[in-house]
C-alpha cells in the first residue's frame, strides 16, 4: 500500500542529481565515499558541532521513505550502513557511532529520498540536544573526512 507522498511536484532530488553528475556546493563528487550496485554513501553536507564527518547512506533508486523501500534495497542500505559505521570508528577514532533515519515531516524528514545518517560519537557530545546548532559545511571542510572514510572503506566510488 502506497503511503501519502510528501515529495513536492517537480522535486529536484539532491541525491539523484549527485548520481547523475549534477553538482553544487552541497553535493560534490569528492563527497562520495562508497558506491555499490544498490546503495551509496557520502559525507553529509550538514554537521553538528561535536560530530564532524557524519555520513549518509542512500539507496541508488529514488524512494521517498522507508515505507516504500523494497527488501533488496533495504538490505543494501543496511549492509553499507554497517560498513560505514565500522570504517568511521577506525578512520576517525571516534568512541562509537549512531544511526538515524527519518520518515515524513512529522518524523523529521526534509529530503524526499530515503537516507540513513551515520554519526561519529564521542563521550558527552550532546548530539541529540544540539539539533539547532547544526550547520552547512563547505566542500573543503568535508574533503578530509571523505578521504579518511573512503580510504578505510576501500569500495568503488563512482556511479558507472
């Protein structure tokens, strides 16, 4: 059963644009850290103050939310999420990781293509108390984290 879509008419999906090679200041090829047949991971363009280098894991097929994702894409996203979280601990030296995924506006979704957030975590980082402190970061700020994570993952990074 199809759920109500919240995707606006004519929506220009940033994750689909990134895969198609359409870039801007929040979506650069250097952000991509892993690509599989059904999912990809990239450094997030928005960070919380004590959690730099957060990543997003995204199904390659455009799907608005968890309710509509098929099992094969779900497995691919979850498998890559686990790989990203594991690599993040090694590459960043963080003390743990957190994942979260939002569905519909009431659930905090604001990009209409499913994605899983993977956050590096540190003791007393107050991630969930600092939502209003998040900021958009530049490609130059993202690049060192992408390089570290890409190196730790050792997966393809192109959409070919």
